[in-house]
């Protein structure tokens, strides 16, 4: 594997460890969407989401066939744009080795059964990816301050999850 690929994998793994630790000790509130690096809040910067996005939630997804975590749904918040972003990042054995059917979708919180954005769109990304699906965003012009988000992610046929009413801060 080229040196840059190894360095990228190490950086991503360390980012996830730091984000998980920050959530565990309460540096990044898991149930709020108001954390911001510009306001001095701790957290992992948005990377693929763009500058100004801070990690507010990390949701591991287990492969139903193996019992291993193969996906992390990373929810980010930008206080400048008042929008959330989602990255559905492959993890463990599924990270970078081969392309899997992948999906990331996000929407403002709704009752289960509501309409999801269609792919491709600003709120949905679907394809065969080796590293992650996304970034996807809540709609522009919709102030997500103190509003919940619904998210969905997939990495392969046995690793998928939809979560409702998250990060309502």
C-alpha cells in the first residue's frame, strides 16, 4: 500500500478514536447540534463536510452477518450555515479494500415513514465506494438549530441502519 494510503488510514482511525473519546467524556455533546470550533467547542473538524463543520455524533453500525462494526455514521454541525452533514464511513474490514454498495442520507427530523431525499441529491449519496458515502447535507435555507435529524447509512448488504430524531439540541 502506498505511504499516503497508510497515512490516510492512520489519520482516519485516530480521528475516530479522538471523536469517540470526546463524545465519551462530554467534550462534544452527543445530543446537541450547537457545538462549533469557531466558538471554541472541542470536536473533530468536518473533513469531507468542509471547514466549519464539527463532529456532534458518531454512530457505529454492526454487520448483521458478522457482528463486527463495518460502518460509522458521522454527523457534523456548522453553526455558520445552520446545517448538518453526514458521512457514512466504512470501518474495519470494509474500509478501503473493495467497493461496497454504500449509502448516506440525511433529512430534517420527521415521523418514521416520511419522505427521504432521492439519490443523487444534496441529502443523499449512493454508489459503490471503498471508503465512504457522502458528504450529504440537510437542505440549504432550513435552519437546523434545535431541530432533530434523521440519518441512514449502508456499507455492503449486511450493514445498514436508519436512526430517527438525533441531535435535537
